[in-house]
């Protein structure tokens, strides 16, 4: 699969209580083509809403895919990928960079009661992760995808990654924007 012509990359940069989301529309050649910003609560349950807010602020019908940096930004403020797919009407995938036994043990350590139950429901609804790169490649990348075959999402991530970089361009550029947004908002 060829990479999409435009991808919205979304990442988060945390402050003490607020996480600053940045959405960066990036063309297949790596050129940034638009930015939007939103916030969510560190440790809350509104990260999915922040991604939707970025999408709506951009109002870009030419965006073909949405890539998110992981599924647990802002201290376990889990993204609901199915809800994003439905709201945005685009394929959505989350890219992560570490092998992991899963988030359930960490969620159980950090939360209990209804807060834990809500996060476990969201976490268990996520599709499985597949490895983007072959095992011998060294630093792994993983993808969870909805609305697109996971292998096609992995191919899109590979196609949007410049030589020598680990993050695909939409997520690399969005991360820079999220950090700048946080710094501008907090003065830090």
C-alpha cells in the first residue's frame, strides 16, 4: 500500500494537569500542511475528545488517515480508536515504540473502581498490536489499526518514515508542535 496523500498525526505533551494535543496534517512528501491544537486532562478520560477537536478544527476532507502516538497519552487517558474511526470517518491507527506485556497491570496499579473499569473497557476494545518492522531491525515499532488492514497501516507508517528516523513524519511533526504548544501555554 502506498502512503496516504495526507495524514493527520496527533501527539500529546503533558504539563502537570493538562496535556496539550497537536494535530499536524502532513503530506506524503513530509511537508506540514496544517495544525490544530486541543487539551485534555492528565489522568482523565477525554483524550479521544481532544483528537476529535483537532480534527474538527482542521476541517480537512483531504486527510486520508489519522495516526496517533500510542493509545495511552496523558497518563492513561486512553484513546478509543473505534470511536475515533466512527467520528472521523477515516482509518485510524496508533503507533507505539516499545515491546510491552500490555497496559492492564499498570492500569490496575494506578486506578480502581469505576475509573479502572472504564479504562479496562476502552483498553480491551483496542485491536491487537502488530509489529511494523521485522524483528532484526532493532528498535521496534508497533501499530493498532481500525478501518484499515493492520498490514496496510504498517506499510503506511513505513512509507511515511524518513530514512534514519523512528517516528513517521506526521507523528514527528505533531510531537514538535505539541511541545511548542505546551511551552507557549505554560511559559515553560
